[in-house]
């Protein structure tokens, strides 16, 4: 599962495929049950970890696979509560150390490793960061993934947006681009499948919301199982077995928040809500690292009177343009469908720290999913006006312009209607 994340890979309704990995046991005798996203590049690693923990506990383990790849109905974070009822633990959930956001009503184990988005370059490339890439470099990213935000601060780089991280990496393999920003486990999965490690160099991105801790989610009735899991992970780490299980997908230990605060305040989950996690067909994208490094606005009080940034005529036109170009993925009422919701407290959260320009840049560069950046500038402005209206911002007498929308640091916070 990826931050944006599906939470990074887009989450979809679950389809279960229970598999019992017996150590002398059967499904009915299993005393550790885990849910794992079969679409995640870490799924094999998570299954190996579940087996290792079960061995340490002298238990049998039942793995309940769900599909987090995405479908027409989407997968709401609230549905993790259903998974947590079905299983003792839900493995592979990425947590942003800058926000510590978890699905409502659930707790998490201690991190059993950390991972994140990385800059991938051909082996031997002198560039180890976005700042070191030559002007005009095309950098492949997945549609609606966190790295898409980094291009805002690196205007000299070109975003080559693909439907999935896998397709972004494939563009690098085919030498269509000189670099890519993708989820580390995606690269690790490719290297494992193709039995090669020398083709790429991976460089950790020291940018806001580029790093994530992987944890297991659980509901209160399964607190004892979570405690036993934590104890087993500690024991496996001490014996050197944990590193053997999680490498190369994760690094051991927990990661702290990024030292680069240029884009702080924009949790990956919020990015996924605003930017689809992979490109081309309805899927997400990825941002880049900042050059001008604008400071993100502090969350504004939801009760403060919001400014009037657009006209009623723009919002009315934007409603029509939204219906023509956006509703198929985001739903006729902006409540989400294959794409995330674009209205409400989850989309425009005070803790997300999104500004109008953050959302507009994502909108104008990544949408529509099937042909990013293909609409007229006025169309994007009108759709932005409609989003502002639907999230409780008043209309005014001065029309919003493309340049103003791309520069506005007005915090985007849902205010109801």
C-alpha cells in the first residue's frame, strides 16, 4: 500500500482470498490473523513478516488478502475498521511521521520499519538529489502521489506523469526519462522480479511527507495481539532476522519527520485526496523537491471568515466543466468514486496545511487523469472556483485568474455550506 497514498496506491473495496500458512495448524486453529493488501509492492514482505512473527509466537497464521488497487467505488479509509474487525492486525499501513494520521477508531503497533519516496537515477548518475538534476530534466512520477508537490518548488524540472509508479519506473528503464520519483518498495519489487540491483541508484528524498513508517493497524479488541506482535518484532530485530525479512523494501527502525520543512503541513493522505496517486488512466501521481522553498501556511482557524476569491459566474461554469471532466472519477457530488473526494473535512482538513495554490497546481497539471493538463486555463480556474464554492468559500466581485490561483497561499479548509 502506498501513501497517497492508495494512502499512496489507491485503496479499493476488499476482495478476500484467505490463505492459511500452517505450522501444523488449520484455518480454524489459526490464532494470529492478518490482513494484507495484495496489490501493495510490500505484500510478499508483509506475508513473510507475519510468518516470522507466528513462528516466534509458536502460532499458526491466517492471511486475509484484500485488493487495494482500486475499483469504481474506491476504498474509504473508514473501511479499515472493517478489516480490523476481520483480522487481528492489518499489516503494511504507511504512517507519515509528520502527521501520525491513522484511520478513525484504530490504533497502530510500533513501526517495524520505514520507507518512502525516493529519487531513482541510472546507476552511476552524478545526481543524488533534485537540486542536482540539470535544468529541463524530465522526472517520471506516478499520478497523484506525494512527489507531485515537489515540482512546485523545482520549476526547472519537468513532471512526466504516469498512471502508476510501476509505469513511471518503466519509463526510466526504457530511458525515456533521466530520473523518477517513486515509492521505494516499487523499485525493490522490480529488482526482486528481475533479479537485478545494479541498474538503479536510489536516493532518499529529504522532503516533507516523503518518508513513512510502516505499522500494523488494530482495533481495541486486538490490543493483546498487537502487543505480542511488537514483542516479536523486537525479538526478531535482536536476532538479525527482521532485517532479512524487510530488506530491500524497508529500512529498520522508525523514521522521524523530514528536516526539510519547505512543504511541511501537507500530509501524504491529503496529497492523495487532492492529487490522484497514479497517472494515465484513473490512477495517482508524484511530486518533486522545492527550489524556491516557499513556507507552507500555518493551518488557519476554520471559523475565520474566508476571503472571496472567485465570482458566482465562475463557479457556475466550473460546475459544468466539473461534470464534463471530473465527475466520472470524483463523483457527481464531489464525494469520490474511483478518485478521492474533493469536498469535505477530509479533503480540506485544517491539519493538512493545503493552500489554494497547492490544490490548483495539482488540478491543472494532473487532471483529467486520462489526459493531464489538456484543458484550457479558464476551465481549470472555473473548476477551482467550483471546488472553493463547494468547500464553503464565498463568491465575490473579482474573478479568479490562472496566475492568482497558482500563487494563492490562502489555506484551503472545509467550512461547510
